């Protein structure tokens, strides 16, 4: 009986070694596919980023497209590796599809913001630096268009993060598309105690300037920019004017502001 067992073992051992060798070879090939696929995905992402940089694409759009290309290659490499070790890719794809569907339902609002952000970046109804207003967007200057939210700086200097889907699904007025430009003029006061009186004089000056636009959205704003260590203060005039008037209005406002403050007894810094 012992002789029969040894005979069967010796007969079975070569086939076992062949099986183990084949399995090990498939595992090594699967690992090689993952490593090479990961390297290729990084190269593809880099090529996407360089190509989009040459086309002067939006700073937010370029990284997004590069990341999509990178992960698309990585997913293909992952599926190929699973197929190499004998795992049915159809079943894996079915599980991934069901998981993606469940996640999509749970994150429906987030996915809407991503889709809206992509549409805003591609169709460009407004750009960074434009002045916009609408039922879906706070009135102010667009500072950043992200995948989930758009950051808008209001006239008082505060930032508002508005969901992209809210902007995309509502009418938005783009004042900058009609040739509007924001100018900023700074005037330095010699004495900090004159700040309140100086702001009042500057408000009168700006109100009498016909080239400065008015309204709830485009109303000019006079604020304190900083308090230097010399005991004075720096005031900032932020106003919206027509693009052709921007350069001359900025220079005129600066000169007129200094003259008006001196006349009102608020000396300006040298």
C-alpha cells in the first residue's frame, strides 16, 4: 500500500509543479501589467497637462482632464491584471457598475456640481475676473471656478462659495462681457485719526464722478487697505468703469482724491 501511495505521489508531483509554475507566472505578469500601466498612466497625465498648458486652457480645467486621462489608463491596467490571474472581468465590471450606481445616487447633488463645473469651464459663460450677478450667483467678482463650487468675491471683500449646479441652472448677468472693468485706487493718509472723515470725502468724490458706474452690484466701495507703522492709513477706492475709461479714470481719481482730502483738512502722506 505504501508503494502505491509513493507511486501516485511521484506521478502527481510534476503536474503540481507545472500548475504552481503557471499560477506564479500569471501573478508575475499581472503585477507587471499593473506596474507598467501605472507608469504609462503617469506619462499620459503629464502629456495631457503639457498639451493643455500649451493651449492656455483654464487652470482648473487642465488638472481635471489630466487626472481623468491618468485614472482611465489605470483602470484599464487593473482590469487587464485581473483577467491575467483568471478573474472574470465581466463580474468585476458588474460589481463596479452597481457600486458606482449606488454611489451616484448617494452623491447626486455632488455629481451635479461636478457636471455643472465642467460645463462652466468648457462653455465659459464667464471667466475669472468677470463681474457677475444672478439668482444663482452672488453679485461680485469671479475669483475661481472649481469642480464643485465657484468662489465669488463680493463688494465688501468677503468670498462666497456658490454650488456650480445653482449657477448653471439659473440666469446669470455677466457685466464684464459688456466692457466693464474694475479699478482700484489707493490714497495714503498722514494721520490715522482722519480715516472716517477721509472716507466720507472720498464717497462724495466718487458719487460725483460720471465715469464710475453705480447700482447694487457695481456700486463703488471705499475701504481701509492697511494701517502702516508710521501712524497713517491707506484707503482704497474700488470702482467699476467702462473698459475704455479705466486708465484715465484711475489716474484722475487718484489726483482728485488727494486734492479733495487736502482741501478737507485730511493731509495725505508724501
